[in-house]
C-alpha cells in the first residue's frame, strides 16, 4: 500500500466471506514508445577483457552474463588458483573479485602477480558491507562494491572512468570505503538494537560495529525495556513492528519510566516511509527515524546527531584491553575440525549455551542467599571463561567465588553486576570471532 501511494496510486480491497480477498491498485504511468529499439551495448565496454573471480556459481554466472550483454569479453573462475592461471595465460583489462575467497584473499592474488602485469590491471573488489578497507587495500584496488552486487553500480564502475582511447583505463570508485569513508568520523558508544528478525539484527550489528560502536541486541520491546532497566546505553535503534511488545509501546513505556531524568535517544527503524509513520514514531517519544532498508552512510548521518565522534564514553574500555586472548583463539582455530565446524565455533557454541545457564545459576544463588551454590557456580564458570581466553571475566569469577566462600554476599552482588556487563561484551566479541571463522 505504501509503495502504491508513494507512486500516486490507490490500493483497493474486495473481500467476501468464504471466497477470499482481492487486492488491486491503479497507477498513472507514462507509456513507453513501442517503436524505440533496444539500447545497444555501451560502446565503452566493447571488447573489455574481464575476469570474474567468485566461488558462488550463481553470482558468477549472473555477472558474466551481464558483462557479455554489455559488450565486454568476460570469463569466470571459482578459485584464486584458477584466476592466477587465467591472468598468467591471457591479457585482461579488469578483474572483478569476491573477497575473501575460500582459498585466499584478493590481496594475496595481487601479491602473486608480477608488478608490471598487476599495474596494467584494474581490480574491482566485492566485499561485505561491514568490511571497512584499510589504507593499504584502498591503494591496491580501483573500486569497491558491496554485496549483494547491484549490476547497475558495477556498470557505472566499469563505464564511468573508462576512456575509449587505448592505454591505461581508469575506473570510477563506487560504494568505496576509501577516502570518502575515511573522512567520515568513527562513532563511540554503546547501542541497543531492538529487532525481532535475526537477519535484520545481524545487518544492523555489522553496520554499527563497522562504525566503531559496541552493540547489544534485544528481540522485542519487552526484552529491550528489561535491558534498559539494568544497563546503560548511549542510543537505542528500535524496530516499530515486533511481537510481544512493539517499538512504539516500548518507547512510550521507556519515556514514562525516565520521567524528567536523563533521556536515552531512540531512533526508529521502520519500513513505513510516510509522514504519518514518522509522526507516530515521534509522538511515541522517539527522537529520530530511519527507513528500512538503510545504507551505512544514512545510519552514520543519523547516529552522528546523537553520539560522540571519536571519544570514549564513560563505560567504554581502554583501547588496549583485550576481551579475548588472541593466542587462545588461534590455538582453538588450529585444532582439528569437529564435523563441519572449526573448533573455535564448536567450543564457542558450547560456551555461549553453558555460560548462560551458569549465569542464571549464579543469579539464583545470590537471590536465595546460598553462598555454597554461588561459589560452586562461580568456580565452574571461571574454567569456562579460561577455555575461550576471557581472562578478565575469569578473574572476576575468581573474585566472586572468593566473596561467596567468605560469606560476603553484598560484595558478591557488586562483583556479579560487573560480570554481567563484561559477559555481554565477551559474548559479542566471541560471536564476532566465530563469524570470522565460519
């Protein structure tokens, strides 16, 4: 309905009990000229020797077919080894490469090419939207496009800076995380993403992390309110349509709870692009508004109004603090795989599941005043944290165990509060490491 109305049309409904419903719409649109011939392939791409390097058969096929329709001369390979063989055997103008590949990285491919050959090639790197280039990769690649790949943007990258004359042909950088992205300041703070759809949560999590933010998630408004009651966040990204409790109701409840005290900024996430939808969000106490799907640039522009740039917030850890010991993580990755998963992912899944159970046991023991049960649970959790390299968390577990064995439950409660905050950050970091290993 919203799409139809935005295009100036009107949606109607005809419904009959026991028969079903029929939705229809009317739009006024200009007619195309039937006599207009199909557009010829762009002159600028004719004969452009292009190598597509992508292990995904479907994605590779789509790109190769599009290039062929545009007049280019494409070939596709599924591995870096195949790409290296092609580049050594035949002259190419452009390489379009998914990065990373199962057998290595695009930078690794570049390093294996003779310098003279590499200097004549143009490289377009296809990356995940959460991947932020370093200065080194900015210099190595001519363009960066985010996945899923939009063919129009690929066409613009190939055509935009290509001169018809022979010689070195430039490419226009599209969707790059090069100079434009580096000019965008990184943000600091802790953000709660409230979203019931797992995929949407992952997308938001990846974008926010790439902007320098620490991220926690909640599945619905009720869960968000519970977290906001016991934890401090610098901003909340709140989906509007959710089961259990929707974002509008949660925002109203939070504003009532805050009263005249400090106010946590809330940015609405919604597919409703109408002014009515925006007004409803603001009326519920939300401060800003993002229409889904949104880009990383749009997200940064909105959040920059409410978060500090480049400074550490009061509860942000020192930059040198490591949540997880790198040597422990590397050692787990080096162990033999457990079925289809690497050992880090296998151990990580067990840790995430069992640590939640042990945290519940610790909380129950504290509430019941059972010092012996509390000490036992803290001791068990300490070894779990050591297994994944969460040494700071293991140290707090030892402190909690000492308080419990001494019968000092008040001190134990204070330590447990610190444990809860640090545990959330460790879980986030471990899940990030597990995704990298997948």
